């Protein structure tokens, strides 16, 4: 009886060890976006939420600033928060299509020449190339991303990204 319990325990232990060595695909990434929806540069986090074969869908959010001081040289930063979703198709080399927005909080002069904060939202779409190994590591993206400034005017824009997937 004791010997059969020992063998059962050993078999269960080996199966758990075998399962724990199964490495999952990376679902998170952190990257620096140069240009793109965050202005001239933004730090972003992305999380995969659906994977169906070669298709993956991710949500992302970031943070950027372009001006730290207002027109009176007081610390009053412009804040840009890009966010959206991406769909990719492929393995290590893939095509990426995205849809998103950016919340922008800036300071400008009001009628009495005093700093006044105002907010806008811009939209964007993107299509481009993404390099990332499924198990993680180095990440690179290059894309075309027209911006819809306050959803009234289109500006042709693009960006490149460097980062790390884990």
C-alpha cells in the first residue's frame, strides 16, 4: 500500500513539473513610441486579450508630454494619454491594424492672458508592420497612422516603436 501511494505521488509530481515547463506566449509589452498618436514620443503598455490562431487583439495605453512649462514659464505640462486596440495577423513578423484615441490636456491663454487648461480628444487609425517573437523579447513596429484632430481634420502621421514583450 505504501509503495503504491509513493508511485502515485511520484507520477502526479512529474506531471505537474511537466505542465509548469510549458511556456506561454508573451501577453504584455512595454514600448517607446517615437511619433505616433502620443505626439513626438510616448511610453506605452500593451496587453493581449484575445488570441485565435494567427490573430491577436491587444489593448494599449500610454503617457506623453511635449511641453513642461506654460507660456508664463511655470511648470504646467501638456499631458497626452494615447489608448486604443490593435489587431495583428502573423507570427514573428505580422501586420498590425489599430484604432484609438488620445486625450490631450494643454494650457493656453484665456481672454485675460492667464493660463487656462483645456482638453481635446483626437482619433486615429493605424496600419503597419510588427516584429515580436511569440515568447517575448525585443519588439519593433513601424506604421502609418493618420490622426483625426478633434475628429474634424486629418493629419498624415506615422511612427516607430521599440520595446520589450514579456
